[in-house]
């Protein structure tokens, strides 16, 4: 079987978030399972320099976008057995300093850019020497893929063709554009209606996928339930409820070859679930590196995040204001994003220099050291489709404190739900008071070494490997192939 994945991001070549990691890891896991896998993605600026072995595929094409033809070509990389990356080279669209925006302003031609990617993916599916059985799109940028394939089957009188699966990584991002954008699809206007991609007078890429893909997934079972409600549905809950029998929640996995504590070049000290001396040493090393007092008797809390309201950053600030300076705690933030939130964290660190460190920016190796050196990881998201840091924290024996939403709820077990399997602390209410209460539960847990060891053992032995999660996708692919 051959599956073709389409995505606007692909680790390690292009990335703004978890989408890139998920697509790359899923593709590799499906390839290891014996399927032939192709991934189509843009050839952004700088990719060629980071991809030894990347070469032109000798496949040039002209793609219509409204009244004009835009030339491009495929480049090819074969990183693993059963796996091929197809990069869409169109410098006018993809040779830019960033993927989607600059200075917090979206590129004005994003609709054309990602329609081009979508049409290139459809072209690849149609003319690949081994036609794919499944075409699996990811997020709004390729949301119209099911529409193009559906139209192609009808226009060409085909009885067969790839079945389509589409994954929602974050419903809040939908690709909504003025109705005039439809002309860039080169599809008949009769195909633009409420049962395809029309949504409140706009062309909505994501709705096109939700309406017409044969199978729908999102990145956790809980999020699959949440997005069918008005609170989390972002205006598409009606479509999702209608397609509820086709919607499956599958947690993203973790690449344990990168996120591990035993052979990790980013960590100064190795450790595992049964030998935790290295974790204590990592904590002391991190405290020294951050300029905090090196104290094993003080719990160290961490947060690695985009600075946005979605991630509950304001809740963390307010909860810390309630806890500091009376409680013997330390806290480290690593993140970037909203400038006001960044300044608020800097100000908190200035007021409590022996307890709080705020590192604004991103440092991948420091992220590993924070995950390994902290005792607890704070993640009070207002919504979280899947989340990865809580799963990284579990593997690193760093107990997550999370709000019970999306993938956080699916991956963390609170002692109230199962004291034997407990590996974290959960709360439900979106408030600093609820987070503070959960934080105080963490302080009580830290004061009980036997209970803390029990939580850590459960956390570090939890399995969220991609090979395991990919089996869920393979089951879905087979189900879609044998469906109506």
C-alpha cells in the first residue's frame, strides 16, 4: 500500500509548531510498518542546504491559478526505506524569510501559495508511478485536497482513486479567504456551496476537508469530542457533528530517539525510571546554569511555551503572584510570543531573582535540560488539541500539572482517577485559583518522596511512541479503503 501525506511543514526542514514533528514522525512510522510513504511539502528557503541528498526529480509542471499558469518542479529526497519526500519548488511562493508571515502579518497571497501546494499534491497523486491508495492531508493549508480529488474523479469519469483522510491539528486555524479566492481553484462555481468550502460568505479551506474527506482525524480523543461543541468548535461544530461518525481522535506520538534520558547529548547526566540519581544531578546543573540557588529540597517548576492566552500564560503569572515569595519554589520559563506576556515574565523574574528565571526566545537544547532538571511541568492550556510537552515531561520523570482539556486530559492520569497509575496533576476550571490549588497539590507531592517516586515511575514507563500511535492510523487507512 502507498500513502501520500501532504503538509505545509515537515521536520527538520520547516517548522512553526507540532505539525512538522507529527507529520515527519508519522511518515517514518508508517514506512517502518511496511507501507510505501510519500510526503509532499514546499521547498522553502534554506531547505536544500539542510537536506543532503536532495535533488531535482526531473519533473516540471505548470499549474493553473485562476487565469495564469505558474511553473514549478518537484525535488526528491529518499531519507529511509519506503519513504520519499517530494518538495514543491516554486521560488515566487516559497523562497521567503518565513513560512506564513513576517512581522506578525500574514503573506497576502497565502491562499494562492497553498492552493499551489494543494494542486501539486493532487498532481503527484494522479501521476505517481505507484498511485497512492490513501491521500492524507494535514491542516488548512491543504484542506481543499479532498475537493480536488472528488472533482477529478467525477470530471474524468473515474470509478476509483485515492481515498482521502484529513487531520485537524488545530481547529482555530482554518484558512478563511474572500469568496473571490475561489477563482484560483479553477473549479466550477457550482462546486462552491455550503456542503463544500463555503462558510459565512468566505472560502474556508478547512471546511472543504471537513465536508468531503472520507476519514477525519484530530490529534487526541478528547479534542475530537471538544470540537463538536460550540465552546471549542470555532464555528465549524455543526459540520463536525454531522461528520461525527467519520471523526477519530488519535494522540500524536513522541519520538523517543530524540526525547530520551539515557543517550541524549543535550543532557549532562543520563538516568532512567529505575536510576534517578542523574535526574537529581540534572536539576542541580540546571539551577546553577540559571543562577538559582542549588537546592534539592526546593521543587523546581518549568514551562516551555509559546506566550499566548491559549497556553494559559496569564494564569501562570497570576498563580505565581499568589505563591511567591511565601512558598519555597523555583520556576523557569522558556518561550517567546506575545511581547506583553514576555515583559510580565521578565518583571516577575526581576522581583523574585532567586526564585524565577524567564528566558525569552527558544533554545532546543535548553528545552531538554529544563524537561530533565525540573520536578514539575506547568501546562494550564485553555485548549490543547494534543500537546507534546506533557508527554516529553512524562518520559523525563517531570510531573505535569495540566488543565483537563484535549490531549492533556488523554495523556495525564490524576490520582483521583486512578491512584495506582497516577502520573500527573489535573484541574478543570480555567482560573488562576484552580491552577494555584493544583500547584499546592504538587508541593504536597514533592514533600512525600515515596509518592513522588510512584508518580515518576508511572510517568517514565508510559508509552506514547509513534510506532504504537501509527498503528491507529494504519487501522483507519484500512477502514477508509474498505468503506463505502
